C-alpha cells in the first residue's frame, strides 16, 4: 500500500476519490484490475493492450519465458507509474485536493512533479 494518500473532490459533481501516492503494490499484483476498480477505463484498456502486445513480443522472441509471467512484468513496471498517472487524470477531470493522509500536500506535489489544485 502506498505511504501517502490524497483525497480529491470533483468541483463539478462533488464526488470524492482517494488517490494513493508512491509505488502501487496493488498494480504489481492485480495489474489491469486496479484501474478497472477505480473507474479508470482508459488506463485499464491501455494496460490490457500492453499486456497483450508485450506478451506476444516476449513469447515470440524468448519462447522459454512462461506466458503467465507477462502480467507480473507489466505490473512491476506500471507499479512505479500508475498512481501518478491516476492523480494526473483526476486533476485533468477537474478534481481538487481536499486533504492528504500521512504527508503534506506540498511535499507530495514535489514528489509527483505535479501542481495540485486545492479545494476551497
């Protein structure tokens, strides 16, 4: 589980969402199910396609690699980037930060290299 969590509120619908910050252990183990459960359809489809393409490439180039390991490898890679992608997606959809758990918003902004809009 990520160390810090941001709480967002949509300025259009008042819907609340949580966004973990840091390495996504859930993405490591559950790959495309993480964006599906968060309602992030775009990245669920992108991850699925990458798993398929990467799997086809690896099984062609290195047929000794077990195909069952492909989601694990993509999970490792996306574990490093997915939470940041999710935060950026929420910000682009008009969500604003209301609070942060286990960290300061300024520190999290620096860590993510993203300007976070604050809720009024």
